[in-house]
C-alpha cells in the first residue's frame, strides 16, 4: 500500500521544514547526552580525555546527522528500507569472517577510522523493513498466518547471526523491538500469547536439562544464571559486576556522594564504569534524585515519541516512529534493570550516556528518521 496524502493535507517543503522539527525531543536528547558527558568526565578523574571529549564530538556529528536525515522526505527512507536491511544482514555475515574480537565477542568491523558494530545498524534497519512491509500489506491480512511468517523470518535471521557473536542483549532487543512493530501494526494478540508460552517452555526445558545427558547449556552458562539469581554465591567471580553495582547504587542514598566523589568508580571497584555500568556511577554521585531525574528525561522522550506516532496519519511514518521509540525504551529499560540486578548482565549500553560510537550515531540517525516522519506527516 503506497502512501497517498489525504485530500486537503499539507506537507511542508524547503527551509520551512525546520519549523516543523520536533525541537522538544531534540532538546531532551541533548540534555541526556550532557548527563553522559558529565559522567564520563567524572569517571576519567576530572579529565575530558579519553572519553568525554570524544563523546561530545560524536554527539555533534550525530546531531548533524539527525538534522540531515530529518530534512529528507520519509518516503525516500521508505524506499531504502529493503536495501538497508539486506546491507545490514550482509554486514552481520561479514562479522563472522572479518569481525574484530573484543571482550570475548566478535561484534565489530574495523573501518580504519571507526569501529562499526553492524548489530546496532540492524536495530533500525529491522524497524524500517517491518514498517515498510506492514505499510504495503492490506490491513485485513495482517493477522493471517501466511502473512505473519515473513516478518518472523525477517526477525529471526539477524537474531541468529547476533547470537553467534555472541550478543544475547542485542538479540533480545531485536526480537522485542520487532514484536512491538508487529503489535502496532495490528497483529493479533494470540500470536504474542503463543510466543510467550513457547518461550516459557524453552526456558523450562533448558533449566530441567541441567545435569542430564541431554544438557542444553554449558556449565558456565548455568553458573551465570545461578549467579543472576543469587549474586552473593560468587561475589568475586561471575557475581562481581552486579555486586559492585548494587554497592555503588546503595551508597548514593537520596542525594549521592557528590560530583566526582564516587569511590566505587574512582577506585576502580566498578567494572565497565564508562560503558554498560555508567548508571551506577550516576546513582552513587547523585543518588536517588539524580537517577530519577535521568529516568524522567527518558520518560519525556518516550512520551513525545509515542504522541508523535499516534498523531501521524501516514502508516509507515507512524510505525517507524513507534518502533524507534520502543527500541529507545528497551535500551534504557534493559540497561537499568541489568545494573540493578533485575535482569541478567547482557551488555546493553545506557543510550546517549554510555561511551560508544556506533550506538550514539545509530541512535541519532534513528531519531533523524523519527523527525523525518514528524516533519513530513500530513497536516
């Protein structure tokens, strides 16, 4: 189904597009990023190097990318949905052969000037291709079994490649993000209920296989599960990350120890303090007040993104906006649950706060797509 503006609708053109830019979301993104700059400055013992200054430059490049993407009509990005998905899939395959290995995983491709993580690109490419599919599909066919199979295959292919890296956190983000787009497109809830029951059956089967002749996981993988359920069982081994994380968060109290006064991070007790566990540094230095303030900024972005999706009469634009908003929500929800011990440690960064080039640029590019859908929606 191609997009045809409703009779009498108006889509801005030329320089006037900047007036329709969603500046509320842009300001909130900048505010969250500033929190990241401050925390990276703090964990580097009050130095802009090696993380804070580079993160600022990446945000500047990302913000420019968002503006450029937003000014281009959303129909152009729709035409690139399938090529971007196929290109991202090819990059994931290439990771298996020429990918760089780091921290026990093979996830990056060295471009010389930049370490590209293709799974980050796939998060957005998958949202685009699913939105394109449901924009094309007759709404009456959305829940018919034959038409549910293609999006499931489109989702399982990259999930399988990402799991081979291995990167369970990103694979989960891909799967849940795709499920959200399918839900927004109107796929029957019976499919989601069936998928949830199947997932529970798989977890039950895996857990009951421990110690049997047909054990489905390695011993160390079962130890990770038991450590998640009881981190104190191995505080110096597999439970070290989450144990130090909870100590740092608890020591922050209501208002925190103060900026650059966090002992857990400054004395290097806290692992991955500039990437996945940076939220614990924030909690230690600014306490509950600082943590809830950051959560409030994230919530406002989600609220504005959801409102933009609901008010967009273009089906493709609405699905892209909803999918990107949901992916952003999953980013910080999983990271916060992980560092608080409510979910296993799966290596998901805190969006716009954790140090990282691929995640920053891809996220800002994704918000450029959201802004494009907002700017070019029929009015």
